[in-house]
C-alpha cells in the first residue's frame, strides 16, 4: 500500500510546506515592525504569526499595541518580502517531483494574500502544478485555525472532508485541518523548524503524523 491510499484529496499549505519561505517572511515582518517602532524578536514573530493571515497581524496591532497598524506598514512589509523572495526563495526539497507525480488530486490552501501566493509559486516555478486550484483566507469568513478554508477547498475540489489529507507546518493549520474533520500530517522539513521541537508542537495540536520530507508522500 502507498501512503495516500486512504485519501481522495491532498490539501497543501503553501509557506513552509511547498516553499521554504517562513524564515524569510518572518525576518521581513520583524524588520517591518522594527521600522515602525515595535521591537519583536524573530522567535516571537514565528510564534505569533506563522500560519496566520494578515488579519492576525492587524489584530496584534490593535489588541497588543493598542492602535491600528500604520498605513504604510503592510505595503512596506510586502515590498520587503517580495524583493527577498525574488532573490532567495526556494521550493521545498522534492516539491516539484512530488507535485508532478502525486497520484491524487491536490490543491493549495494558504493564509497568505493571493498576490503573495502567486509570486511565491512563480519564483519557485511551482505555479504550473496548482493553476486554478489555489484557495486563500480571503475566500472565507474565518481564517485558520477555523476550519473554513479547508472545508471550502474540499468543496471546490468536490471531495468529502473526511477523505482529505492536509499537509501543514503550523499549529493553527493543524488545528484548522482537524476542526474540518480531515487527517493532518505535520511537516517539519522547513528551515523555520530547525532548533525547535516543532514535531512535538504539531502533535500536541492534533497532527496524525509527523514527517520531514515531502518525498514520503510518494514512498511505498
């Protein structure tokens, strides 16, 4: 039996799963906060925002800092991230091979803004694998850890949630997948997982399996 025999659909998160982007994006977010007078350590940014949408950053400004984000905060952050991604972003090892040979339908469900997703996939040359099968938090009422995005993706792909496998690297993503009654595998192959016991964190959040190589999706 293959590892995917029990499923009809695979739903991939984007950042930290198909592309190794979390260290880069968190560094850019840290710099953007610093430029606007907020000193956060990179580790704090990882803990607070990995797997979450822009709305979570906005909420942090309002609830933790007591004010709306400056008008130029997100444009500044997005410019930084886009420039860094174009120069440094890499696909996750084996991502292209896995996507080219996966024996099941698959799609992408990400908390990122759509233009960021499109840039990410274009820079890493993975865009050809997802085409019109890209879903993001702006398409649903509630982002991760709510189940809305994964349920929406499964519905659009015409598959039952209980037959879907989610590949996630964040606590909020794992919780969202489990809340959607899906099987969730916690992926710890990204650079942001080094030096942290991410596997234990994802298991505690409800991940059904922990793995560190996308190649395991094709192994027999």
